[in-house]
C-alpha cells in the first residue's frame, strides 16, 4: 500500500480539504506541519524537495509529490463515490471546484487569513483597500451557493462529492473573515448536513 504524507499548515482550509477527503475514505494520512507565517515553506530544503512553488498543501505519494489541493483531493478520491460516475455530474463537480478556486476562495479564504491570522491592523494600505471588494465578491459567491442549495442537499448528483469538500472547507469558517452564515440559510443547513456525515473531521483535527 502506498504511503501518503500531507505537507500542510493545519490552519489552512486548502490543506483541510485533503484531510477531509482522506477521512471520508478511511485512508491513513501522515501529516507534516509547516508554519507559513514563519516562512517554513520558502526554505531552500522545502523548495528543492517538496514544492518549488513554495506552497502547501502537497500530497506525497511514496516518493512523488503532488501540489495543489484540488489535484490532491482528486488523486485520493479517484475511483471512489466522491467522484460521480455520470459524465455530466463529474463535469459539474469540476465546475463547482473551479468556482471555489476563482470566486469563493480568493475572497472568503483571503479575508479569513487577513482578519484571523494576520490582523487588520497589520495589513498594508493596499490590502485594506481591497477589503470592500472582497467582502462584496465573497457575499456574491455565498449567494450563488445559497440559491443552488435551496432545492438540493448537496451540490452535485444528490450526494456528497468533491464539490462539497472543496466548498465546505472555507465556508464553514467564513465567520473568521467577517461573513455571517445566518444570512445564508440553505448554506447553513448544508454545512450542518456535511458535518453530520460519518467520517467527518474538524479543520484542526
């Protein structure tokens, strides 16, 4: 059996996605933690041996290294019920994963990082100037999700897939970035539904 090692920061929602997939599939996952605020993913050793892009998560499979959370999640879930067999549903799953990376994560996750880990008083003036636009874009993404979930239990095919994993990771901690989950009742019900699934683990678990 291949050895799986997750190079991660335990506070990161992107790293949490990979842990969540492994937990739902019952896959053993060794964890190696890095403090990104201290530059531990920018050392010569990390850049040479783990990821030349200096970012995490990175899923190590034996002696091979796979960066990017969506790629790592897909690798772990390939052949499992987390990836739909139906061709349209499989493409629709990817659609929501792309939506998360382009519309959701750059706003909701960024604001959480700035507010909860950096601190607003330590942000640059340029970063502070971006806050209103990121708040608006984050709320727009949440509104799209809420509308979609009004008549659905999960995002794709009526069951839990990688689309839900991708969107759950930062949505369930949205309040760390100043977003109000109570403003999105369908999203809130979905968050509770996902958290109640067997095998679910917490972000810092």
